[in-house]
């Protein structure tokens, strides 16, 4: 029970941190799609997607090491922090030089429109990733939760002010999000008392630095491959369909972001618990029961969001953005398998086998690139959404197979495959069934079938609630 208590305590803190503010941010989607054009949103998305690619490459993905290494009992947390911050400064200098060269030689014109914002976004995102992970690694989850609330509150407030009364458009959207990240960084720096980690007389611990790089390097390959599976499609869509099409496709991620909130919260709490509670035999079924509960939750929410995808799009997507509903079902399925892959990844992190991350992600990324080239040409942005879903499914399958080396998970694979097939059928129904009454009647029946498939998990939850009430 200690393992579950620790996990649920962190889940509670991170839920307070992210759920309310993320949901409020979600409901501001109509504001973004009303004020910004499809082209402007496409430009912003390409900037943030490029930052997401460069961040792990230029820092050698040191933020993952900043999370894992402080968890060891004999770790030198001061040295871990200093090493991580050095990679932050080095990567910021490289990006600053790179963006100057890009402005001079005009290699990537999309990044030349807001070069200062791009550098700030990269720099602060890098520092934020290190600080959030290091804080979690030293068990300061409460501080991470508070910082998340502050970050989201500042972003939302400034977005409303900059976009409506001040009419700053895309620059205002950039500034609001950059300032929000800066506020989170400042809060975490002071909450961990960053000054106590610096000491002038200490030299760099080369052995620790090497160990951190050895750990994070395979995760670098993993993150790049993960980026290819989840974000490279934006570039393919932009190249083959235009910036406006990418803007619409990017907005398609907004409804799936509801599911992504649950995935992010659980994923952050789970990695810590997986390290602390790892048991190869899983004798108390902790890992199995958590996987089944997570699988049930993600699948159920995914099914309900697929059902209401068109209805939600009417309220959320203004003007030309409405057609983004077509991408929602497949992106939702991608997030489900991404979440389950991340769960298995927590086990690999516990045993420090980061090479498995890399292998599975490379396979998924390679498949994603091939499918993007084939499908986007013939199907447009919808092909990119389907490619993303397929690549995540493959990553999940590889990790389920690989994890057998380290732990005995007792999973009902046949039941899960039936449920995943239902999600696919629900998605296709949105395209082929034009009769609204028939469509939603069938969808509700399928939702009922999913609930029946997870009857054991539902009974377990009900029994635990009754036990607590007694």
C-alpha cells in the first residue's frame, strides 16, 4: 500500500498543478482560433516543434538524468545540478549563434520571423525541463505542482490580455507563453534554493558527468525518435500542404490535449514510483494493477472523446479550423498508446536500461516517416494523423515485448486488443455514418462494450470506495 499511497499522493499534487489550469487553457482554444489565422498558428506551432527537437539534442537530453540520478541514495545532488545547468548554458549559446546565422543566410525562413522569441522559448524551455525534473528527482513534487499552477495562470491571463484588449496577435501569443515559463523557472529556482548548489572551489565531476551522459544518450535517441513520431508530421504537412494546413492540423491536437493532461500527470508521478517500487516478480501485483487501471482510464476517456469529437469541434474550432475534427480520433488513439508506452518506459528507467527506449522509438519513428511520405501525399493532413497513431501502436507493442526481460506483468492482451479495435471502429464511424441518431446510438453501444470488458477493474474501484466509506 505504501507504493500506491506514494503514487497517488504525487498524482494528487500534479493534478492540482495541471488539471484545472490545463482545462481552462483548453477552453481558451476558441479565443486562439478566433484571433489567430491558420497561418499564424502554423508559424507558432513550427517554432515550438523545432524547440522540442533541438532541446534534447543540444543538451544531450540531460534533463532526464537530472530526474533519475538524484533518486539514488548516495547521489551528489549539488554536482548533478551544476552539470545540468552547464548544459543549459552551452545549448543556449549554440542556439543563439545558430539563429543569428539563420537570419543572415535565410536557411529556414519560418524561424526568421520571430528570432528573439525563438531563442527565449528555447532557453526557458530548456531551463524549465531541467528544474522540473531535478525538483521531482529530489522529491519536491509539491513545489513542481505550485509552479505549474503559477505558469498556467500567468499564461492564460496574459493570453487574454495580449490577444483581446491589446490586440498583439501572434507576438502577444509568443510573449504570454514565454513569460509563463519564465515565472515557473523563477519559482523553482528559489524553492530549491539554487544558490546552495553552487560552490566556487568545486571542479566538475567528470566521472558523474560521463555517467549522466551515458544514461541520457540513449534517451536522446529515444526523444528524437519520439519527436519524429509525434511532431515531424507538422513539417511534412507544411511541405506538402502549406503552413495554413499545418495550423489546422496543429489545432486538431487541442481536443486530444484533454487526454494528454491525464497522460502527463500520471507519467510524471509514475516514473518516480517505478524507481522506488521496482520488483522484478511483481509479487504484490503493483505494476500489473496500475497498468490495468491506467489502461482502463485512458481507453474510456478516449472512447468518450471520440464520440463527442464533432460536437466539441463546433464549440472550440472557429472559422476554417473546424475541419480539424477529422484528425482528432486518430490523435486520441496515438495518445493512448503513447501513454501506455510511457508507463512501460518507467520500468526501463527503474532498471536504467535506456537502450530499449531508443530501439523501440527508432522503429516507430522510421515507420512514421515512411507512412507520412506515403499517406500525406494521398490523404493530406489526415494521413499524418493516421501515421502518428500507427507509429505509437508499434512502439507500445515493442515495449510490451521487451519489458518481459525485467518484470512479469499479468496482462489480458486479448481483451485489450478487442477494446483497441473498438476505438478504431468508433473513429471510422465518424467518417462513414451521416445519420446522427444512428451514429451516436452505435457509439454508445460500443462504449458499453468497453465498460463490460473492464468490469473487473470497475468492480475493484467500487469495492475500494465502499471499503473507504466504511
